[in-house]
DNA sequence: ACGGAGATGATACGGATGTACCATCAAGGG
DNA sequence: CCCTTGATGGTACATCCGTATCATCTCCGT
C-alpha cells in the first residue's frame, strides 16, 4: 500500500479552508478551486476527499456548526461556574453575537446556508432544525431552573422566553453583521431583555 | 420617434419577475436569462432596461423593500384605527412574519440580499441601514406614545424595547422561513413578548 | 413619405465552474 | 524485487453566465 493519509483530518483541513475563504468572499462566490488554493492543495484533492461540491458544503456546514457549538459550550461552562443562571444565559446569548471575526464568520456563513436551505431540501434536512432546537431546550432548562430558584419575574413562561431570547439574539446578530447596529448596542438590547425576564438583581456581584 | 415605452413601468415588471423567480429558486440561482423568461421578454430587453446584473439586483431590492413597506404601512394604518397602540404594534410585527407566500418571499430575498451585502459594499450601501432604522423609529414612537398613556409596564425603555421586538421578529421570521418553527408558534412567542412590554390588558376587546 | 431614433431580437464571446479522465508517484506485502 | 493500490497532479470538457455586437423593426416628426 502507498502513503496512508488520515482522511478525516484532511477533510477537516479542507472544510476549514472553505470556511475561511467563504467568510472572506461570501459563500456564493466560492468555488472548488478557491477552496483548493486556500487549503494549499490541488483541485483534484478537493474532489478526492469530497466527491462533489454539495458534499463539501454539507460537511462544511456540519463542521461550522460543530466548532461553534464547542465554543458556545466552553463559554457557557465557564460562566456556569460563576454567579448564577443569569450569567449563564448572558454568556450563551452574548457568545451568539457576532463580535469577533470568528463569530462574524459563523453568522455570515450560517445565514448563507440558511438561505440556501430555503430552496435546497438536501441542505434543509441538515442541522438547521436540530441545533437551534437543542439550544432552545438548553436555554429553557436553565430558565426553568432559575424559575425554581425564584430568580425570574412572575408569569414568565420559560419555553416561550427561551425561544424569544434566541430569536432576538439571532436577529440582533444579523443586524450587527450587516453593520446596521454595533455589537455594544446589540448587547444593550439583550441586557434590557434579560431585565424583563429576570428579577431585579440583589445579590449579584 | 418610434414606439415610446414607459421605462419605469417596464423596469418594475422586470424587477417583479426577478422577485418571483428568485423567490422560487433562490436568488443565488437566478440569472438574467431566467428573469427574462419569467418576464416574458428577451434577454436583450433585460439588458436594455438594466444595463448590468448588479443594477438589476439593486433595483430589485429597492422594489422589494418598497412593496413590503407599503404592505406594512397599510396593515399598520388599518390597525391604527382600531383598539390602541398594542394592536398597532401587533400588526407591525405580525406582518413582518413570513406567513403567506408574499411575506415568505420577502423574508427569503431580503435575507439573501443581506448576506450578499456582507461582502458587497455596493449592496451594503443600500436600504439595509435606512429602512430598519426607520421601522425602529416608528415602533419606538408608538411605544413612547403608549408609555405616555400609561399602557406599558414600568421601567420599559421604548427605544430598547423597539429594537428588541424588531430583532425578535426578524429572528422568528428566519426560523419560520427555514421550517424550524411554525408561524403560529412564532406568533405565540411574539405575543408573549408583548405581554412583557405592555401592561396586562383590562379594557381590551 | 421618409429618415431617424428608440425598442427589440438573435447570437457571439470570453471567462468561470463543476466534474471526469488519464497519468504518475509512493509505499508495503507477496 | 515488483506489483498492487491508495494518493496525487494535470488537464480536458461541457455548460452556463454576464456582456457585447450586429441587425431589424416600428413609429413619430417634418
């Protein structure tokens, strides 16, 4: 047998090249040749590891979602050791905002994929349903927990509030992405919303 | 002179053809030939009235935003004659949800344009900034008015609340668009949020 | 009525794109 | 040792897209 190569690793490298170049020039403008150049391999190689462009895009989306999920989980875990549920929720929502370049790219590409998914049923079957639903479940659980600790304002429905927060965060993210709103302003809107869901702080640091 | 044609009208027809076909197959998949076929004219004609594709897209965006603005204004005006500020706000936000085919198309294409605007500065200079800011202003004004009439919960910042509502509505719209959430569920989330902003109803019908 | 300008049609062109095909290289097992 | 098989490279091919070019038709002013 010849030189043995770790396919999974190679696919990851290429997928990350896709993400980089798509983040720079837009997903609509990226071709296999661009991905190959960005990854420093030949066009043939991209074909070799992903037979078709559709499969490349699919894998790229998966990879992107995975990376972001990790990032989010890390931040939430870090905040989880902290003051309380509100901090956790804040960490979750603020991380979802496109502040640095990495999260900007995520928002940009995720929105691009979402737009494609509207007309492409192969893409529509992908994690657009699963991931945000999972996030909503997690957030709702945290809110219910906070509710049990009497940290929420009366009459709050955890599930509805969670959905609302996530939707607001996503909407704000888009605004920030297109330059319509500053990250700080978006954070302020989110903060204001959290004040509508959580009781007024008393023992907070 | 030969047959004189109303250029503005013709441009509108072609722009609407663009919107239709892009709504069906996605903006990324639409070419000048598709627009021409949809409008029932020759490719040359599309070139004649819009010299370049970029100009066609620009005009299409303008037209789309204009149409939707009208639709929104109509619904809001209709609600304005009704019970009160909350009904107005509800009309505004519910209209922004992609319920029927027209608003679905609007959301789909507007998001597509937004994605393009991230990397295309010519597109970014377009009404992405102006329109939503205007909507935010209008909504904030209505909320301030409601606040003056003591219809809001205490401590509500009209401007922040307006921004939040709009962002939430946009986020929910995207969810509905990609099939992640039903229009009814989105409406419920919005309703819940309005209950957090407005006082509990008392004199409502 | 006729000339000219505006409106429209047909089609060519250069470039880019996704994919397919053919060749080559490298390593490990018989 | 060499032959198989996986990993590459190079490149051709068909297609599509936006744009440009050339030609034609139509109708109004004079």
